[in-house]
């Protein structure tokens, strides 16, 4: 059974930082492309950043220079370091695992990030 469990969300003031973590189980982690997506109220889910099993990361323009995605294949974890947070970053953040050959997707349950003073 595949499980993706996010943690690290919460309430933070504008300009602050958070580090999201996603623990994966039930998959051969190193074979999967991993990513973070987010969904704000009334909006569609959007890509934040991806880190493929090999190759360069992709980061959305809206968070470029502020967010960094990384992965630890030994610990089966993917991280999202978020700095200089803005109120518009408020959303539920979802971890994604995609098998690159079949494009089968797995999703976590999401973690809420709220940026507010």
C-alpha cells in the first residue's frame, strides 16, 4: 500500500519560513519523480516544484528563488524549504509521487500552510 505523509505545515507570518516533509512508503522511492503541489481555496491545484529521479528540478515562477525542493533517497523523503513566505502562498500543500514510465500518480493527504500576520 502506497502512503505519502506530509508534515511541517502551519501558521507563519509573512517573511517567515517553513520546511515541509513528505515520507513515502510502499514504493521504490528512487524510481519515482517527486513533487509538491498546492491548492488555495477556490483555485485549482498547481505545481510548486518537482524533483525527478534524475535530472534538474522544476520550480514554479511564483516561488522561484524562495522555495527549494530536495529529496533523500536513503530516507524515502522529499522536502520543500519555503522562505520569504507571502500571504498568497497560503494553501494546502500536497506531496506527489509519479512513476515516470506509466505516469501513475500517488498523492498525500495534504498539509495546510497559512501565511498571515
